[in-house]
C-alpha cells in the first residue's frame, strides 16, 4: 500500500524517501518510535537503528541538506518490526551507540 509520495506503508512501519516533511512529522508524532537509517534502496550493508529522539537522525548532519533525499532513506516504526525488516533484508539492525544501549 502506498501513501503520499515518498512514504510507503509496510504494516505499521513506514519508509520515508524524498519526504523530509513527512519524516520530521513522523518523528514528532512518534517520540517513542524507532528509525533505521539506510541507503535510498534499503540494504543489509547499512541498517543503523536509532530511537526517534536521537539527535543524529532528528537534525541535519554537517554538509547534509536533507534527511530523505540523495543517498539515504528512513524506515520508521516499532523496534521489533524494524529488526524483523532488517533480517528480511538480509542484515541486522545495528544499534546506534548514542541512543540505544542494547
């Protein structure tokens, strides 16, 4: 099922690509949620799991102009479903050392 441009719904999980406004809105509406930062085409090579409140995914990093354009997209949802999606992609969700202890 597809929502707005840039937002693909997968159960309760959502993927944001080319939709910074939607992504930032999701972060605000789901402060207890989780985010996997991954390449534009999700890849087992890079699946970094963050808490929605992590400053590394809620503000632009140096030299970045966007959250969900260019090289990266975001998978957003509950931790369990995101970890399951990472396994489905052939990888594992690597926890961010700044916001996730285990």
